[in-house]
C-alpha cells in the first residue's frame, strides 16, 4: 500500500495532525492521494497520505472501501 496512489470514489474524512490543534478535514471525491506511511493507532490501522501538498491521516479501511488504485507510471504501455 505504501507508495501507491488511489482515486477516491467517495469523500473521506481525514485528520491534519500537523495543525495545532489537529483539524478534521474532508478529502473530496475524485481526488488522488498517495500513501506515505502505515501505522496502528488506538487499535486502528491508519495511513498517512499526501493530499493537496499536505500530509493527513485516514483510516486504512476508508481507503480500502472508497479508493481505487491508479497507475501513475509515465511512459508505460504498448
């Protein structure tokens, strides 16, 4: 999962933990996010993703249910 990019089919809640205090944000549908890191917090699988030049935390299950893997490779194909 780390390093992969996903297009969200549905808007998803995220937390900007770098804000003081942390802020709840909504990532809109059709946005592409890239997974930077996986972790476990309070018994939940979490992901740090890059979105709009920011890093935010989301639940892994949200990405699994609402995202689709996209291939951003350049220069591939026939």
